[in-house]
């Protein structure tokens, strides 16, 4: 995953962490008090740079010198609702079947049913939303983390709406 571009004097290997680092917050130079300005050092720049590169890669992007929005775009890839749309998936979903969030962002599942018996939404084996009838129209919803499974269990009735934000 390149580029790691610097103006001059770059090394071929990462710098070592400082043996005796200074802790606290940066300060300005104060010559009258005999205090030098805080010096971040090569390891600090390496640590920050590599953290940003890993964020960019985890979002599925390749570092690009010409793209000054890489970090913003990468962060938005992990935000729920950002670059996602509501999708009506009722014709491709069936109650009682386990589905998986195969994306890299959480999804929100909204369901409406006209059943008059029990209904529950189960995520990774845990019932996160459940209704026992006192009414014939109701809904359940839940956020599904990346890589997690979800299933809608219904006893009787049918699903009339199934929408997912993904």
C-alpha cells in the first residue's frame, strides 16, 4: 500500500519508538525560561501516518497523493447512514431465514408485519426486538454490525414491509 512520499531523506525502515518519551501536551519554545518547543520526532509522524493509512485501507481505498479527501472518505465508510440508502428488500427476504451483513458497515433493519402472533428480530442469536400481539400492525428494527447475522421469526402471518439501510 503506497505511497509513503516525503520531500527528502526518508528511510527504508520504520523508526523505533523513543526509549524515553516525553509525556503530556506540546508546548512552544520559551527561550527566557530555557524551554525548547516540543519535538514530535520521527516515530510520532510514523505512528500518525500509519494509523491514517490503515484507516484508508480498511475502508477499501488505496492511498493516492492527489486525493486530499481520503481520510474523510474512509471515516464516512464506517458511519451508519453515510453513503447508504433505504432499500426495499421485502421480495428477497423470508421470515425464519438467517441473513448476513456481508458489508463493512452496520445496517439497520426495519420490518412491518400484519401478524397477530409473536414476532422477534434476532441478531447473532440474541432477540433484540420482540412483540407479542395486542394489535395486528406493528414493527421491529435493529442495527446489524458488519459480519453479523439476522433473522426475523414470525409465528403465523406475513411480512408486509422489509427495508434495510445499507
